[in-house]
C-alpha cells in the first residue's frame, strides 16, 4: 500500500452534539419488504398470526396479501432510523406512543423520516446524553396507495463524539400525526366460521379478563443468530455485530458482550403471546410506552406474559373490542442459593422488557360458530 | 405489577390424555410457502434438484414454477401438526406410508388435518405413551387448483400432562386417502437433451443396481442454526428451542441438550443423496417407513448413504422407472481406542436415520442425448 | 443392512487430474435468484445500496426491480462453478478480470459455463496444483432478455484425487467475452434530487481524492452462520461445512478449522464500503484482480478500507465518472506485547482480502440539488 496515503476515517451515524431542535432527518435507504424478510424474521419471532402465515386466510379477511406482523413493521421502520439516530448509541431507553396504520404487504417499500424533539445531557456520565425523536414510516411513496404505516417517539442514550463537545439541552412538542390502524370491513359470518380453526381457539374479546396475568407457555433461546437477524433489517449498529469493538473496551458497553438488538426480544415477546393474545385480533393499535429493562445476550431464553388491564367496546364496530394489556418479557438468571416464588430453584427471574399494548380483538359472537 | 393478579398458565399443545379415537384436528395457522422459505430451507438441506433451483428447467419439464423439494413439503406439512400433536413430545418415533401428490410451488398455501388413530400407554415409563396419527396436507383450499400434496401416518411419544391422568389405549384403521405423485407429460426429447447438463450425469434409471450401497460424498455439520430453521417452519416445539427448559430437567430430555428437530437430518439426508439419487428423478413417490435412530445435537456432522433395493418399470410411462431404496443417515462419535471398519480410527459410526424411499427416475434413453 | 452390499463411493467434483485444456464445463443446477436469497445474503453482507433495498428508488433510476448487488451476483455465479471446479480445492487463489454486465433482478435465472485454461502442478506439494479457469454467467437463457451478467477468470489450488496421478501442465488463452456494465439512461435531474436522501450524502464522483485511504467505519463479526450462508448459494464445498472431515486431518486444511468461504469476506468488504464508495455509484464495472491473503474463521471481525487510485471522465456520459480503487479487508489478531501503529495495543492487523475495483460514480452536478 502507498506509504503517502492520506487516511480518511469515515464516520457513520450521528453523535449527541450533532442533533438540533426540529431537525428533520430523511433516512437513507428505505426498504422494500420482501418475502424473504417476512419469512425469516416473522417466523423467527414465533409470529403465529395466520394473517402473516396463510394468504387465503388473510384474503378472506379483506387483506390484499400476507400481512406483516406488527413486530416486523416496527422493526423495519425502527431499523431505518438507526443509522442516523442510534448508530453510536449505548442503549435504547423507551418507545412512546407507537401507533400502527395501513397494513404492510410483501413488496411494499417503507421509508422513514425523523424529527429531533429533544436532547438532554447526562448528569452522571459526561460522555452520554438522551435524545428524544419522533419517527414516521410511510409505504409506497409517490404511488396511489401511499400511506402512513407507523409513527412513534423514542428516547435513546447516545454517546458524544468529541469529549469536549458542548451540549445544549432542548425539548420541543411532537407533531400531531394522523395514523390509525386500518381495519377490513366485516363480511359474512359464515365465511369466518369456515376458517376459524386456522386462528386457534383463544384470544377472542370475550376471553379476556381484566386483572389476570397470562403466563404464555413458550420460551425461546436466542443464539448468535441475532447478529444476522439484525443485519437483515439493515441495522448495522456496531454494538450488535462487532465483537472486536466490544473486546477493546468492555466497560463502555452493557455487560461487555455483544448486545442483542432490543427489537429481537420485542418481536419475540409479541410472537410468544400470539396464541393467547394476538392471533384472533385484527392487529395492534397502540403501544403507549415500552422499554427494555435488562439486556439480553446470546444463550439466554426469553419468556413472556401479558397482564390484561381493561377492555371496552369499539366505538364503531360491533364485531370488535379493544383490549388494553401490558406485555412483559423475562428470562431466568442463575442465582446460587436463590429461592424465589417466581423462578425455579437456583434461579432468579429478570424482567427484560415491558410494553403497554392495545389490541383490537375479534368477538366470538361475530367470528366463530 | 399488580399484586392481586390472577395468574393463568397458558398451555399449548395436547398431552397424552387429550387424544380420543377418530378425533379430527384441523390444525391452526396453515402456511403460504414463500420464496424465502424455499431459499432458506431448501438450500440449507443441500437440495440440489434443479426443479427447486432453476425456474427455466422446472418449466421446461412442465411445472408452473420452481418446485418445492419433497423434504420441504414434508417439513411444512409435518410442522403444521406439531402444535396439536407433538408440542409436548419426547421423541418422534416413526413415519409411515408417506405419499406425495400435487407439486408445491412458491405461493401455494398448505393446510393440514390430522385424525387420531391410536394411543398406547408406555409400560416402562408411566409419564409417556405413544400416539398414532394420520395427517393429510392440502394446498390452496377453496381455489380451482386445490389438491392433496402429502398424506402420512406417524407415531410419536408424548408426555402425560397430569401425572395421575388415566390413559385408555385404542387403535382404529387409517382412512384410505387418494394421493398419487403428479407427473408432468413427456415432451420432446430434444428439449430435455438441451438442458440435461443442469441435472448432472448420474441417478438415471439405468444407473441403479440393486444390491449396491451408494456412499454419498458430502457431509454437513449442523450448528445452532437448527433453532432458527425449525422456527421458520412454525415448529415451536420447546425441545428444539428452549435451553432453559432443558437445563431444569436434563434427564427428562434426550441427551440433556437441545434436540435437533428430526426434520433437519431428514431433509439433509435427502439433499445429500441428491447428486446420486434424486436430481434426475421426477420426485419421491412413497416413504413406506422412516425413523430416527439416534438424536442429533449441534456440532455434529451428518452423512448419508442409499441402499438400492429393487427397480421396476413404470406401469404407464416408458420414459420413467421406479426405484426402491433405503436412505440412511449417520454420524461419527468419538470412541477412544475404537477401531471399526466403517469409521475412521478413534470413531464409531452411529446411524441416526433411515427411510424407505421409492423414487420415479428418468431413463437415459428418453432424457439424454 | 444387507451384508453382501457392494459399496459404491460416490465422488463429487473434479480433482486436479480431471481437467483438460479447453474443456468446457456446463455447470449443473443453475439458480433462480429469489427474494429470499436477495434478503438473506444481500443484507448479511451489509449491502446498503438502495438499488438493492428500495424498489421505488431502483425504478426511478430505470431498473425494472430491486437490483442484486455486485457481491451477490459474483457469489451466485461463482458458487455455480464450485461443484465442478473447487469442490476438492484447498484454497481459492485469485480472481482475475471480473466484469459485470446486465443487471440481475429477483426472479432471474443464472446459469454458468466454465472453460479450463490451464493446469500447473505444485512444485512444493505433490498432492496439489493450480487450475486456471474462465467462467461466464448468463441470465434467462432462451428468453428475450437473455444476457451475460458476469464473466471472470480465477485460479484455484486443487487436490489430486489419486496420489499417483500424472499431471501434465498446460495454458491456453482466455476467450474474448463481450460484457459491459449496463447503465440506465440519464433522466430528469429533479427526479433524482427528490430521492437523493435515500442514497446518502457521500461517495459521489466529486468526493473522491486519489491518494486517500478511506477507513470505513463498520466492522462485522462472522459467526457459524457462515455455513448456512454458503449453503444457500448452493456451495457445498466440504471445507466450509464439514467439521468432521477437518477433524480427521487438520494439517491438510488451512488452520485446521472450518474455512469461511472466501465469498463471505468478499461480499462483506464490498458492503462495508458502501456508504463511502458504492451507494452513489451505478455499479461495479471491473475487478481487475482480487485475492484472499489470510483465512477467516468464525468469531473473527472483518473491517475494510478503500484506497482511491485514480479517477477519470466517462467517455460517453457527462453525468458519470469512473473511479479506480483498491478494496482491502482486514481483521485484528491478538499479539501479546505487540504495539503497532495500525492496530490497537495487544493486537496486530492482518490483511485478509484485496480487490482492484473500478466503479461508475454519479456526479453531484447531475444527481443532487
């Protein structure tokens, strides 16, 4: 190699000092959701909703094709923002007010824009600060079926790029974004009854009892596959895929290991809940708030449970009802001599994720025979 | 979390005591076979048949599109039954009389029904019993090309849910299901000769010699990827993907490790055999019987061989012939001081799989120049 | 198993003594590039070019659909040759004169032919020799859009099959293959400006400065997933996926571990370079020469940098320019007591790959506002 080369250190992503109030970031790339992505991630996450598995079932309900599960829509949209927002993040802190809109079908192209709402330097750690953003994802821009598919705010802990960079805090109001879950019309009851077995026999509106905690039965061990699963979402954030970088400075990163992208337990918990709350809904309406409460590493097993908070009629649709729930993800860590009610002997239970989740559930009265 | 919550332990899958004679289970979900699934699993399994790789080759033979290999059709159909039949299984014991029907193309939607034929409590282990079922998979139900793609019986060892559940044994006759391998018509020889190089130069009807054992040349190491490959088939059976559950009770599960889903060596052995028997067939007709004879764990390498049992003319087609074979899968385990003819020094050979397999092979006389 | 069976050891692939001068190999299989393959591999390799991610962007530029990145086209074509050329190889030595042609879209079927140009026995190792080949990949043979997509030569180190086989060396001239990168016409500047954010803000013709070395910011740790990624390309070469074979004779194989298929760091380095050189090009024109300089194993992290060698106007297109570069891949190995300028303390830097790469870059003057 030529000894006289001038080395240019390319940077990707922004640092804390790069964000300004009201700044609009039109994220690079965009993503056409392919069959391949739907299969790989939708299935990995234990997504069991027949809208995402069985085209004849989805069409019988009035959708045009297989429907991407909310977990996948969230991940595709979220991942588009990583390059500009969290490439240099330490941790994603909170999801706020995530609302779903038009259905996403294989072949749809998602593009995302983000507005910077706020920056707050950390009091305890001078090299960090919190960034508050609002992102909106649209599909098929410029075509006749252009539509908003998702909008949300999030707060993320981001590193400063230069140690001496001066950070001025700010906070502005989020935009009001018109985004409501698209619902197919109600058709003929007999058509639904004919295919009701495909959705399973649980999780209808009448089945939910506020004040119960549904302990979902399945668990799933995450392996080093998380690296690839994160990459196929175009999320190149280094904490998930660069072991060498972690090796050089283990203290700087959570736990000193590769951090599993939070979207993975997020999607996995949604999937695990499916047979009990999900598979007989017409979708997720709103995630009021969500956060990761402990990191996850390869080798650990994810479990989930759902607390039913409340339910109410749908204002316009007699065939549907709204259920407010809280989804929890947990794992078990070894804890010698430990004896906890909520864990097997020798283990303690660690909560990794929680999400306030409103769903639109079908009523048995209208969808089953 | 609210301390007064009533915890509901959700169950998935049936236990031994849940099965009754003649019970029909219309399995939930169904599955639209996507490009993504065909690529991931069909390729992982070393499937080399150009019908599943090369669309122009498949169409030249009279198929409408790429054709899913028999291993994938079997896995998609089988996995649809897991939730209801073997979610709580200890081991899959035997495949019986598996017959292939209409071709499965990307975009086809597979749905499966199972009839319970028998239950037999275990004499040696009071917490187990054997369930005998018959499953039939159809594609594109309700459309003009609805057809049966696969039908088979299987026996599986299932756990009791309640230790004190009383199991009454029973056995009824299987249904007669009309299912025969669809064959494209014979076209113009010159068209086949033009593309014969794509199928390779072995495995034609004339090449098979009863009384030979074909030792296929390739091996394939299975890694922790098996967990994901199993998940994309919608097979959520916990023994394949929940390491924590295994850790809590290693004795209860085979080998105390995550068990690789048997469908993986099944598909892998079929794929490994392809260049020698498979790639120049028009498909697999019948698997009379098949079983797993030893478990497989991540890190182990799968090999295969095929015994040619017999061959005979096809009753109606002069361009084809039927070959009866037996496919064996094996691996090598370290065995200190061992010296076996059929293994390298220091290793012993362990059979993991066997399958009686009838194929319909093309004749050189009609397909090559 | 029948004790009187005659065992037939099936061979796959050719050995050094099987190659003759001018021999044409029409490779078996062929491959229809599916959505699934584009997603899995295109994304794994950090491919960030919006032509391969965002269908509306690709169509706005005049392509018919998502475009397969050059790394994927190269891998699909190369892998078709492995069965016949390098199934029994020890190492791939050099890529020579790789030129890209027509764009490859999902659904296109690639078939490859190879001509044997030369064989040279090794002086130092009697069981090895070098084979020199020329391969040409076409898409959609027999249809109205049949076209050459790639042509290249390569040299590979192949084992002898029989220890006593006598190898006569030879060398003939490569064919002149008409293959030039297809370029869409230049449209209306305002259309490009409207979507320029999707391509990012770097890597235009004007940005490149000969005599600089672009140190790309991302790294990527390769895991055991490499086995599956190699398999989905239909590359069944045993050194990548058969740990048992390696265990039996560690000295014979590079490093005694599973060797990561060279195509993986190849594609990964191209992807890593994307945001800095790639995402604002209309494609890669020519790889004059390329070679792997050190092996890669699971657990290692790949980095890349690009040296800008020269740039010049495009002879016909005022909106484009040609940039000559050299892409380097490297990793860091632990080296106790080491203190190198170009590595962190305690590590040494090892070059794993280099590739002379000419790209056609867009000019800011014509594509940005």
